[in-house]
């Protein structure tokens, strides 16, 4: 994703969306699974751990990309 063409507001919206989706989806799945299999609170806690892990990874990726662009690293590539 080339961030040069995105203004600051779009980056902030992207950051918020990434955090909300990364935390929210696993948490909702954990709550649903707890209610279905009556294991409260264990699957909710597992969903929270998974969500925090995914959100941290996504934030790290986004911060690295932004830093590389600000530092002028034109040949920066993801390790994907």
C-alpha cells in the first residue's frame, strides 16, 4: 500500500479501523463461543488475547510503513 497519496485524516481513519476490527472481531467471536458452549469467561479472554495480538501486529506494520516513508526509504519492502 502506497501511503504517499493518503492525507493524514485517511491514515488516522485507517488506524482506528484497524484497531477496532482487530480487537472487536475476536472479542465478539469469544463472547459468542462462551455463550454457545457455556465456558464463560475463558473463550472471551482468549478472544481478547487474540485481538490484542493481532492489533499489536497491525499497528507495528502501520508504524513501520509510516516511519519508512517519513525517513525517505524509497526501497522499503515488507517481509511478506
